[in-house]
C-alpha cells in the first residue's frame, strides 16, 4: 500500500454509505466502504480524532509514522450512516467526524435536488448522542446547506451561527469547533464569518490554502472503489484522483442553481424546517 503524501494528515470525506441508489455520484456501496476500511485497518492505518488532528497541525507537532493516520469525515449526516457505516468503523476501532446540516437533523432532505426515488432521511438526535457516547464526533455543515459564497453577509453569519448554537446546545462545546463548508465553497468572507461565529477549524475542498479555516479534504465518490481511497495514495493514480475529485467538487452547483431558480421564480427563499412542537 502506498502511503499518503507528506505534510498534514489527509482528510477523507464520504457523503452517503449504503442506502438507496441515486442518480448522483456521492453514494458509496456499503460493501466498498467495508472493504476500504478493513484494508486500511489491516495495513496499520488509524483514524484521528479532531483533537489529534489539531495536534498534527501544530508546528513541531508529533511526527506521524507511516502508514499515516487520517481524519475520516462524513458530510450531511444521513440516517444510513448509523446502520451502514458507524458499526463497521466501531468494529475496526475507527472513528469519524460527521458534519451535520443542523436544520434537517431527523428530517427528510429537502435542501438538495432529488437524486433518489424517495427522499433521504437525516440522522436523528438520539442516534447522534448514542454514537457520540461511543467516541464519534459531530460538527457543523451549516444550518441549511446553503452555498455560503452566494449569501449576503447577514445570511452567511446566520447560517454559521445558528448551526453552531444548535450543536453546542445539543452536544456540548466540542461540537462547535469545526465546520465543513457546503459544496466545499469558501472565500475570504466565509473564513471571516466562520471565525466570527466561533469555529476553530474550517474544511473546504481538495485544495486548501494553509489556513485552519480552509483545510483541504478529498471526497470519496462512487467511482473511487479501490481498497485504498484515492485521497490516501501518493502515486500518479492518487494525483489524478484528487484532480478529478476537485473538478467534480467545483462542478457540484446543481442544488445551488435550482434554489436560485426557485427564488427568482417565487421571490421566496427556501426556509428552514418548522421546529417540532
């Protein structure tokens, strides 16, 4: 197995594991995920907690023996993770951080373009607290999965602040330290808003800028089905895989465009779900 590139620990980003088929590219089959995680564990890889990841960012921090450790992350927080991903990781002694769309926890996905026959369900708070008690971490993926670079300053601040407040109230202070920007979309305004909202870490797309509020991640898409995810390979195939993932990430504008079309037609922005009474 070829180790990951030198430097900061690599960060993998999965979206959906298992569950119903989709027309998009974010779903990874449960069998593929199980094979990948098992192969990494057998080769001596280990997952990092956010605390351990931050330690690796410190100048002069502890060296990491090869094979490297990596940060494993999930975006969106679909309910199928509790059935098809977390048990696999727990059996292997792995952990992960899941970035939640906080307005939609326990609800059907109404923020995305429909890629499946039935709407996708987001994980419930009870399941989140159960897996948090077993060492899994949870953080912010904004409040409603809006593309932050397309919002006004006040809208952007509200997305980040509301999400962080919900997480801290529900799960404790540690859940408010990190945010993954929806679609990996960020710019200087987004970084400033994230810092102002109280986040310590911000995860963007494949190419970060070295700032703690623009850390790079490599998404794992449906075609990335080898034993070693492309984001952990330090060879030509890994380089090509990261480039393809970067392009795919940059092209993921369907949801934002459709929301914009609905707004221009109706004059009403998408609203967050009405709280349960």
